[in-house]
């Protein structure tokens, strides 16, 4: 039964059905325009981006939870034979046996067996964490690593087990020399083999209904802190590689169809530094030249690790790493906390989702630079181990019990789908009635009957993503268009919406908001006319629009006529304005796409609703060829206009100097420093430096600028703090690069389109 208009609200499966929209308390402000291109081919959204850690069975069933992870610090030393975990630094380094009604039947009926059985009951895939540390809980008896009786008074003790201390003396210094055998026994890869064979004997293998995913431990770069009772030194590059080879190899040998996820780092620093460097530099401050990195050619851990996994496959013919897995907890003050925080914290939480993708967002924490986590991870994989998928098996934007957390969570889920994340699991699952659970329902079960966001992401844009974030997808089961809009502005907004390719009809409206925190509301249908409408988006709301296939009306299939030949004006060294005669259409032209021809290949560089467009960031004294196409409301595209070729103006005078220095080099890689000096008599407010490599060099990790390389062309864009260069002033930027051969350094540079001296 599909819920329609009701005289009174009726709550079913967490959904409130009502046909009456709650009136706004004040007139809505004009919001940013939203556009969706329903004519695009789109890209697949992995269902595994909607995963969780430790969800109860009822919530997992309600959400049709696609993937469910058993992980965290306590799983690193789990002993499946006696069903006991060690809680490490999370709780006084204690061995705590799991409640088990029949310990005599172990390993049958263990916590992890029951976890797999729950997932099988809800049709959910399982991620289990296998230990690489080499130590697991020794037996089912309670024990602790830092007994007060054995090791003396301590800074803090377990209030329920006062002999168990936190491993620090009363003055806060760590206790050393404890015996790992107090809690743990050594294991090797055979332990993993035995565990997987046990699981296969009960549930089958990964190709069937058994465990499909295995995490290669949990945050090994923090073992020296989290598990310092048995691991006192940080994990270095070589040991991480060797452990992965041994244990991941054991996983693949036991179940060749299983998928592995590693290195399961704790955050952004896990891409840059080994556990050994984090350990040493955390004590000595050696972050500018960490010794373990220096011993490995100056290469960051993430790309080095992927290179090693690729080398294993080349040598052995077996892929032992399927997902590149890095955790992410926002470092901005208060953002991933349990509470929503004050107004400033809530605004910061909603902004901070941009760290997942936005190159212009400078992280508001000690990181203090763009993170771009998903594109960053994607580039590392593409450059160092193509075909590896992306995972984030722990993340949290906090505030599960508050609408602010729900808004952030809905935004994150939309970003995961749009940006092509392959797997993600929230740490940890919310309670079923918490707002963050409803944010998941918006995507997984908005109507209580399995209604879901589509599986093919489509282009969707907002004029102001910080106010209204928009995500769109096509649903395979009924070809419906699904659109999620998250109002993060804190105000009621009314915005125009344009859906290219939609006809005339109605859209279902399902909404979760601060006005109805107990569930998702089915509101009045939204009229759609020729793919356009204006809609209200209440403050602090998540709106899911569902447009039936075909848009509910007769489809327009006639394309517009070609626009007339463009003409160019306002030609400078780095830009120009194109203007063209309008196209015509039987129902009306809705926009134009401007293309630059690279040889015979058209590359779309802009879209506009008018008949002119200003193009920037061009090279001086260079010929460019442009053409224009028109679009109508149904997404029909015209033939191209006649081409126009325009040469940009020459740069009048030198205004800058660039000193390019290779500061360090090693086989296959190098570090470069680039000093930019403003030699003009006027200040520069914002700069973009460009050059071409001539010997196959590639920019890797860079600093003090936003770095991008397309083909041979390198672009470095200023950050906020170094955007302004006074007359005569300079700034130095740099990067780590790779190369396949020795070759000359670049000598031709342009800054904001001006040729620089060297």
C-alpha cells in the first residue's frame, strides 16, 4: 500500500504520512537555482556506500542495509576460538569475553558467527576485521595488561575492575616493560586461514552467502598508541607491506572470491605517514623530514603502499588488495562529536562535508589545506594501482540525535554517490529513531515500502551548494528520476528547479525536517511543467522528489536549430567574450553549451542560458576554435554552430620570475621547489602558475598551492594565505613528483597568462 493523503498523521515503519504541508513560519527567501540533467548517461552508484558499523537487526532490515562492518579497535585482538576481545586503550587494555549462551560450543556461535547470521537474515553483506597485529586475547578469562598489583599505582583505573589501570603512572608517563602474555598470545596467518575455513564451513564462501569482505586489521598506523601494551613502536613502511602480503595472501588462499580492504588507516595522515613516522615525529617534531619516509625515497606512505600491492600482483598473479580503505573523522572543532554543539559548530559541520570533494575548501582545523578526500584517494589509485576501489569503513559527522547531524549525513551520502565512492560504513550505527537514521531512510526507504534513491548518478548543480545541496539519480526498477535536496541554510527557501529531459506532470515529495523529527512526511505532489517548477524547501530539511519515468506527459523529441556563428570581442591575453545568434525551438531554447575544439574533439567548457559567454584562463598568443550547441527543456541538443577561431592577445611585458629547483631526487621520483616572484610594480591578488613538463614528469603530493596536472600541463593555484604578492614579493611552493626517465626541468612558465622569466 502506498501512503497518500490522510486526515491525520499515521506512523508506519518510521514514516509519517500526511497530505498537508506544514506552513512556513515566515515568508521564504529566494534560494539558489537547481538544475538536473536527466538526459546524461550518468555513472553507477555503489549500494555499498550506504553501509554502517554495528547496526541492530531491525534497523538493518528497515534500511535494507547493503553492507555491515564488524570492526574497530577491539577487533584487532579478537580470538574467534574463545570469542574474546581486547579493548586496548579504549578500555584499560582489558580482555573481555563476549556473552555466549554456550561457550562449550565455540568457535560455533561466537559473536562474529551471530553477526554473519544477522546479516544473512537481512540480506546484508558482511565486512569482518582480520588481525594483522600478531596478538589475540589468550583465553576467556578477564585480564588486563596493566595490573595495579603487578605494575604499581596508575593515573586511572577501571571503576568496575580497580586492578586494571590505563598503563600510565600517576604523573602521566607511560608504563614500560609490561608482559604482553598477561593478556595475549601470538598468532600468524594460519589463524586467519583457520577462521575463514570455520566461516566457510558454516556459511559458505564469498561467492555465495558467506563473508564477502575482510578488513586488513584496523588503523595499524596507530597500534603504537592504541595497542601499546603489546606494540610499543610505530609500524613502518616495510612491516606494513610484509604483514599485508602474509595475511592478505592467507585470506585470498582461503577464499579467492573474498575482497580485502587496506590499509584501514585512521585518516588523512595515514596517506602521508607510516605509523613509525607518526610515532617518532609525534615525539620529536620531525614532520618536515620523517625518517621512515626518507628511507623510502621520500614517497608518502599511501602511494608507496599501493605501488607495493601492485608489485605483488605483477609477481604472483594475485590481487591481494581490492579496496584502498582510509577512515575519515572531520578534525574541525566539535564536528564529529556526539552533541550537535552551538550554532557555530553546526554551521561548521555542514560546511565541512566539502572536505570530501571541494578543491576550494580549506579544512578548518590543524590540517589547514584542501583535503579533497575522495578525489585524492581516486588519483592515488589511478596513478599507483588502477582498478583498486575506494573504501571508507569508518567515518562520522556526529550529532546522530540532532537534525544538524541528519543534514550533514544526507549531504555525505549524496556526495558518496556523486563522487564515485565504492564502499563506506558509518561509525557507528544510529538508533532507529535518531535523525541520522532518517537521513539514511531518505535514500534507502523514504516511504516505508522500500522506496529508494536511484542507482545511476546524474549531473545535478546548485548555484549555492552551501545553502541547497542537490543530488540526482535514475532508478532502474521503474526508470524514475529521484532528486534529493538538502537545505543547509537555516532559512526557508524557494528555488527554481530545471530538469533537462523531464516533461510535464507531477513529482512525489517526501521530506524529513526539523518540523517533523519523528519521521519522513509524504507531502503534496509537486507540479512539473516542461521540466521546470518552483519549490519550497523548509529550513533544516531533506527533500526527496520522485518523478515518474517520462515526466508524466508527452515528450518533446524535436531538437533546436543550430545557433548562428559566434563572434569574439574583448580579446585579451587570457580571455575573450563569445556572442552568437540565438537558436530556435518548437517549445523554447533553455540553454547553450560552449565547446572548445581540441583537434576534432569538442570539449564542453561552459553552459549558459544567454547568447554570450566570457571565457577565461586561456593562454596568450594562442589560437582557439569554438562552437556552440543549444538545448531545450527535454534535453534535446541542436547541431553545432559554425566554428569560430580566435587568437588571444600577446602578453605585453614580463611581470614575474620563477625559480624551479629540484631539491631532492631518487630513482623514479623527485622533490621540486618553485619560487614565484612578482617583478612588476603592482601587487598581485590571486595567481595561477602554469608550465609544461617535457620528460614524462608527474606531480604527486604538493603543498602551498592547489595542484593539478592534465596531460603535460601543470597548474598551481594560490591558497588563501599566499594569494597576495606585493611588488617585489615572492612565495615558494613545492611538490613530490614521479618520472620514468631523467629529463630537463621546465623553463617556460606563465603566471596569470604572463610569461615569466627564469
